[in-house]
C-alpha cells in the first residue's frame, strides 16, 4: 500500500511539473476522468441496482428514510468522524474550494486575465502573478459584462459542480449499499477493494477489474486535485501575505509553488507511514471541513468590505455563507464531543 501511495504521489508531481499551464492540464485531466468515472458508475448502477434503490437515493438527499417512512436527518449511533469526512469531501471542503476560484483566475475568466497565473516549472514561461485582486471601473457596460460572467458562474456551479457532487455521492452509495450489507465496517487496508470483491462474488470476476479500475481512477483524480489545491492555496497565501516571498528569486511564483509542493509531498510520504489510509482520509477531511467553516466567514468579510457596493453579494448569499459555516462547524463540534470519552467504537479523536 505504501509503495502504491508513493508511486501515485510521484505521478501527480510529474503531471504538475511537465504541464505548460497547470490549470489547463488539470482541466483536461478532470474532464477525462469525470467522463469515465461518472459514466462507468452510472452504467454499473443502471445494470445492477433496482429502481427502488434509486428512489431511496433521491429521497435520502433530503433526509427521508424510505424504509422507515420518516425523515431521519441525524442517524442514531452515528460515527461523526466518518460522517463529517463524507460531508466535507462531498462539497470539496476546505482548501479545494479556494483552488476552484484560483482555477478561474488562472484560466483568465473575468478580471483573472489581468492578474496573471501560476505556470509550470518545465515548459511554462515565467509569468507575473499579482499579489492582490483587480476591480474594474463601475460603468454600465462593465456591469453588464459582470452579469454575463455571473451567468457563466451559475451554469458552472449549479449545472456542473452541484449536479456532479450529487452524482459523485449518490452513484457510489448505490453500489455500496446494493452489494455490501449496510452497516458493514469495511475500514482497513483493503477498503479500496471491498466493492470490487463484493461485486465479483455476485456478478463475476470481470466486474472486479472494471470496478477496481474505476476505483483507481477515482483515487488518483482525488489525490491530484487535492494535492494541487493544497499547494495552490498555500502558495497564494504566501504570495499575497509576504513581500519577502514575492521578492525571492526575482518574483518567480513557480519557485514558491514547487517549493511548497516539495514540502507537501514529503509530508504526505511520511504521513502514509503513520496510520491506515482511511484514518488519514477521515482526519484530513474533517480538518478541511473546519477550514471551510472559517473560509465561508472570511469570504463574507472580504466581499462585504473590499468589493464596491455594486458588486457586493445580496442578503440571501450572505446568509448562505453563514449557514455554510454553521453546517461544517457543527460536524467538527459533534466529532470532538463524540471523541472526548475514548471507546472501542469511536476511539479518541480518530
């Protein structure tokens, strides 16, 4: 397992080193992986999962338990460490949300075209990256174009991100609950192969390779996106907050980005030796959820103080950010409260 994890780290580093424009490379990778992953999962669900399970999934998104015939938003005896991790990863919690906005900047959307981007170390030209944002003049024409950009953002967030998130949660859950008895504890070193083995027992050996291949792609895509997102967010924090960092190596942001990448990969290789991968995943996700709660309030502060009045978010969006912070911080609170008294089920902290 450690050697596989090390190899996947090295492949991720190679992708980030050799791409000319990091954002564009990751965009292409994501489209390919998403098409294969969601397409493959959808096909398997259509072939093997009964219609009533699909209905359970749809109703489950609003907290309705079809078997019990009632709403069940907070299951009894829940492992909040695990549920908090699921909630955070399903919404790309923490620094990954920051990375999404930075991808838009590096792609040149809106005012992103005037502030620069992070180029690759090999094959990428030296590019200037501004340490602060840029606001356009408040003219009727510019405000009209601003609304046009918002239409693109809404399409991306509701049509791609939101629907993709629902499918990313629902399709794997359909397969797991159909082929593995609900309530089975599958955590361990073989967790990635549990679904493939269960499907092989009921559907033949060929399914093992198909599901294992999809699982490998899912894990690789997740590792690549989270690795790049973490490094990108840390780089932006250093670049924006430190004049000394910006002067280092004649203002080449690539040196900062790849130095941070080296530290993150080194720590990742060390962390793989500390405990089981599933524990690292749960811990990282819960920390990301906590970060997301802080980020929501931070974005609210920035958008209501630094932006011109014409561009500040409406009241409902401000309230949504507050609710987002409360939602994710509640999982962190429940996890910590559930862990102060060690026991054989939930352990202490993790």
